[in-house]
């Protein structure tokens, strides 16, 4: 949610209708880790997640992003992901268990207009469990 109350994310609720890249800001910025998870080589490019800020919450142990209008988060953008790749990444991030959720958000790369990508956001359930 942006400061003015606008929802700047949309929850992904179905199969990949179109191929979106994935923006990574934490452990998934490690290409070797991602390649191991996907069991194939991967490539990424520098990107910025728009209208979010990166926070490291005490007691949580992992960086996470929260909506913040006008802010940007540096990270990496992975393109060319297949449905099986996203399934594996969802499993790594604990989507089925409700730890994170995959949503769409706007990203910018060095050249070109901002575009949509997937990004993993921590769930309130997870925050509540770790930040007691």
C-alpha cells in the first residue's frame, strides 16, 4: 500500500498467463543459488523495484521490501523463467506455506520504460510469527 492508500501490488493467483521476469532483492540475487534451485544456468540484469523500500527488521533475519511511494530497491531481474522455474522458486520462498507471496510490481532497468515483474513479499503471517 502506498502512502496515499493506493495498492501498488496485485496478488498473483493463477497460472502464468504471460511470461513475467522475477525481481530479486535478497537471497535470490545470488545467481549461483538460483541456478542450483532451478538446476540450470541463469542470468540476471541489474534492476530497481519501484515504489518499495528495503528494510531489515530486527528479529526477522532477512531483508524484505514494503510499499513506499517514490522509493526504489536495487536488485536483479531474472527473465526467461518457465512455469517449473516459478514453481521451484515459490517452493523455496514458502509460498504454499504462506511465508511469502508472489505479486506483480513495477521495475526499471537501465534502458527502457518501467515494466511489470514478479516479486516475493513477506506475508503478515510470517511477520507476526517472527516479530513477537
